[in-house]
């Protein structure tokens, strides 16, 4: 009975196996956390010009819903509105991918045609295994010259990304609803 009182309930020694396990967990949290998230892409004039060709200047984001206004040069002293650029999280509800919201910058001309998209930031569990599957050229390029009259439905007029259907749907819905 006296021996039971002196015996600690929890061992204070670390076994080598426990130490290795703890090290693996810490490494996976530190490295794994950053491996799944894309670094946010900065929104600058160069990116906006890529999405809406012909853009020479862009206004600050303003309005309701907030948009960037893109202008082109008509003459040396005159510019005219070319189109709009908008971020999908600015118009609720924010679309959620497989793991988290997906932030997209989209460009639209004055005729209501999407001229391009860029996925600014997303966090997906498959990224560490499959790479940057949403920002590959094939997926975003489908939105070039896409009229708003289209349904933006994965499997019909948008090809989804294999094993990333939820994220593909989130991007398509986010762009369509925000536009």
C-alpha cells in the first residue's frame, strides 16, 4: 500500500519513441500548414492588365459592390472606361472550397463578358499532394471570354479539376455570383 502512494501516476521520462513522434507532429504542423496554403497574390496594375487587356490605368476599389474601374486610352488627353475588376469575397456569400474560402480576382468588360480570372488566395488540403491545381493554366483560362449568360456550371460549361470538384464549383459560383 505504501508503494502505491510513492509511485507516480504519470511518468516524467520521455521515451525515444515519444520524442520522435512529437518531433514528427511538430514538423508536420509547421511545414504542413504552409504547404497547403497558396501565398496570396498581390493585386497590382500588372495583374489587372493581364486580366483585362488594354488597361492603362485603374481606379481605387470603390462603390457598392466595390470594384476597380479599368480605363483605356482614347487619345493623349482622354481615357474611357474599359471594364471592371472585382474580388469575389466582396459580394457575400463568400464561396467556400473544400477546406476554406477561395478569393478570386475577376475582370469583366462592358458587354458583360468575363475576360479573365486569377485565384488570389485559397487553402486546400490537396495542395500539398497535387500542387497548385486551381491556378494551373487550364482551369482559369476557361473563364476567358465567358459571357455572363452562361450558367458557370461545372461539368456543363466549365471543366472541373479532377478530385477538386467542390473547389471548382466554389470558383465558378463565386465568379458568376459576384459578376
